[in-house]
C-alpha cells in the first residue's frame, strides 16, 4: 500500500510538472505575426494611411502590416489613432469616417465600423463599449468658441459585441483626446476652450467641466491624476495636473526656453515631454520643468509621433507628408537603438506585448 501510494504520488507530481511546462510553453508561443512588438501608425496624406510593425528586438519589420494581412482592402485616409480591447485593435481613419477592427496579433480584418462617425479621432473602451471622439465639422480659424463647428462635436458609443454604432453623446463643444477613469470620460477641447470636458458614462451626460487653460492636447492618467500638456501660442507651455478625486489643480509652467512643447508620455513615475526635436524628463512629483534634454534627435525635422515604453524612447518625423518617413528608437539615456523607414506621416506608436 505504501509503495503504491508513493508511486501514485510520484506519477501525480510528474504529471503536474509536465502540464505546467506545457502551459509555460503555450504562454510563450507568439499569438500571430504581430505579437511581441510595436506598431507605428502612418497618417498618410491625401492617400491611404498604413501601419508599420517592428518586433521588440528589431529582427522583424513589416512596413505595411495592414496590406500584408488584408491584400487590397484599404485602411482609409488620415489614420488618426489606435486603441485596443482584448485581442482586437481598432484603427481610426478619420478622413474616411471608419474604424477598422482587426485581430491585434494577425492584423486580419474583423469588421469595419462606418456609421455614426464624423471625423473620428480617439477612442477608449469601458465595459464592452467604445467611446470615440468625433470632431464633426470645423469652424473657421479664429472663430469664437461658440461658433458653429466649435459646438457640434460628440462622443460616438459603439457596441463592441456587434461592432455597431449605438448612440452618441453631444458635447456642445470641440473634442480631441479622451481618457476613461472610474466611469467618467475626460476630453480635451484643444484650441477653442480652456475647459476639460467631463462625461458621466452611466448617465451619458456632461458634468461640470474643469478649467485647465487653452490648447490642451496630450493627456495621460496615472494613480488618480490626469497629466495634461498645454502649449498655447500666447503663453508658456505647461503640464496641468488634475487630481480626479477632488478636481484640484496644480501646474508645472515651463520657462520661455521650452515654449512650443509638443508631446508628453508617462513611464515608470517619470513624465517625458518634447520641445521641437528634443526629449526631456522629470519625476511625476516634480514642481519644475527640466531644461536639459535626454536626447536631441538632430535628424528629425518635425517630431510628429512620440512614446516612451519598454525602457525606450520612440520618436517619428512627419517628413513632407508625401513620401515615406522615419521612426527612431533610443534607450532612456539617449543612445540611438534603431532607425526605421515607415510610411507617410508617422504619428503614433502602439505596443503589442
């Protein structure tokens, strides 16, 4: 009996170890050609947008992943942004009023969402629904904040189970970047207003806006704080911090030497931001901006895409919006790791790990 039990125990342990090893191997198996890497979204010009892909170790590169996976099907004009949900990627082509739904690992087309959208820009996901800002129509440059075209933007609500437009939330304002936190949408108004819009998802209605200042653009949330980069033409650039629990505000105002800040990202408790073709960083609890760049990308004429992830800094040059351009990857101390020739007007990096 004792020997039999020992043998049974040994067999059980062996079986457990074997199954565990099999599971580990399965977990490490790539889910498709585009696993374990990053995408570069290329806006395109009057023509079609594209998506480039590089593996994390740079050994695999595909200049146009969407065409490689879907043949002659077109992504759409003016590719704006990408958001993810589970194994799906949602690629917004604002000029074609379409969101392409693809498998994020194979890039095979799943569906096209092409109703209820007018100049879609950015999207987030909450509880099986996508919330996508739509710029709708545009007012003449310099028009007042209440002019037609500055008050007709909205959030499109999309059911991700069916990939169908469901409803819209009118904003009575302009709409640009969007972040979701704790059942609320936070939306920047870009150049026409000093307000940060707040939408209650459950009620599908606007709450009282938060005053943050004009020309708000890039926005990130970390640990209950929204970090928003502002770059007004007539005032100093700054990072606005909004504590979401009580909506209190603090600011890091940049010195004149950092006028015209462009992009911002948060990575490992540091804020990274760009001015012209230089990248700077400060701690998230800093009260003053750094004027010493980590790196100046001397070959970048117009920095148009930016991200920090996987211990790397990613920057893209818009080029002339007619011909293929470049993306550059640096380590966090500013040493160039890789230069990639991508599509026309690369405007963003998205990570598929």
